[in-house]
C-alpha cells in the first residue's frame, strides 16, 4: 500500500525557519516533522511518495542518509499542484487503495483503524475528522450517524453548523478517485474532487478520532507541539547528543552540539543544532536557529532567531523575529494555499 505525503509547501508562517529549512524537516523533539508521520504509518504501507517542491534537494539528501524502513520516492513538483494535483502526479506509483497525508499535521490518529473503517464501509474516500469548539473558523462536515458525509459547510454560525467535526487532513482513497483529477494543473482535492465523489458515488465517509491534533503551520503551534509531546512522554526536556548544558531546562527541546552556559533559564524553548547560549540568559517561548549565538545576559521572550544570527550581550527583546540576512529568491512574500481547510 502507498502513502502520498504532501511536503511541498514553503511554510511561510514559520519563517525565518523555513528560509533555511524544508518545513517537513523542522525538528520536533529532535526528529524531523515528517518522520513522526512516517513512523505512524501501519505496516501495510510499504511505499511513501513525497510530493515536494521547495527545498527538494534538502529532503532528498535527508532520505538518502536515513533509512526509515519504507521505500521513499521523491516526487518533484516543478510548480505547486495542490492536494489533488499532487495526488494525480503520483498516479504512476499507485497500485491500489492509498493514503494522502499532510506532512505538517501531528496527531493521535490510528491509521490502521481508519483503513479498516474505510474497508468496512466500502468507501470511495474516507477522511479523518477532528472535533472543534469554534466551528465558525472552519469548514465543517454534515455527517450521518454511520459516518457517511453528505456535505461540507464553510465557516457556519454555531446555530447553523451540522456538526462540530472538521477535515483533519488524512485521506484513504480508492484508485477511482484519480479519474476525477485533471492532470498537470493545480487542483484542490477538498474544493473540486470531494463534492464530485459525494454526488457520484454516495461513498464518502468520515472517521472521527480523539486525543490530539495539531496543524504545525505557525510558530506558536510549532512550540506547542514540542511541549505536548514532552508532556505525553512525561519529560521535562529533550536534549540531543554532544551537548553541554550548565543551566535549567523546562519544557524545552535542545538539539545536537548545543552549548548553554552558567545560570541561564531556558523555558518552553526550542534550540536547534550547534547553537550557543551564554551565561545568565533567560529564554521564554523562543526558537533559536542553527549555529546562532545568544550572548551573556540576554532576556528574550516570544522571539524567533533564524539560523546563523548573533544576539549581542544584555539584549532584551520581546515578540520579535530576528533575521538580518537575505531571503531566498524563490521564497514567496505571502502564504500560498492551505491543504486542509475546505
């Protein structure tokens, strides 16, 4: 069985981290985001097709060096194709029933149970469903008691909402769905293909799950998912190899080859590989990029420091992004698309 993982986005809301890193390779508890997803795949999925575009070479290099126990195919999209277009572009690698997954979602979904639910209902498409409190911010599903979806309603008023369930970004599909997708153009699976499948087949189902679900599309959610997984593992911090830490770490993730000096306090912060943090530094709710230096006596709160940046001694900053270098030429000025929202 194959799984298509959508990993071609720029991750503009995570800049400046995504100026230098593929979004899907950003570390969560010192493991690339996309590996958390691959690790969640059931054994029957033996081939993973990565739909990539931005920083393809970086993703390719990672998988050339690391064996994740499954065949990996890098499917290079020369231009963004959307969820539907990326799925169609991978058609030659599909042998039967398959999954389509978003690389930037970390959740407790049991994919084996979802696939079994799909089989039991003889479904053409089954999508994962997640309950939300504020339905007016999402497209919600009109779903029957047996899980059959009959409609999507975009950002309804609370009193008009048919449910509190949203599309959670994981799909199990039959090959017939590929016939609905036009080749070679940007196609939204959610807006263009889903309504046709509902109308033509009456075999469109939703699989509701509980636990946790996070779309890692913002700096805040990137920090929060690290904290969430630390809590689930009952850890106060996660530390990489070859680190020298002489200070307090609370709900923080520290990469490899990191130095942290004396009497510093690192709270709810992510520190990338090879960073250096001096003495008497206070970091709260921050992200410190690779090879960056935070010198003695700094106090930073809600700060993102890009790779290779230096913060001078006794700097006090709050609610800022630190990036003094050039932006990649191919990087857009604003967000492009959203694979999950209907």
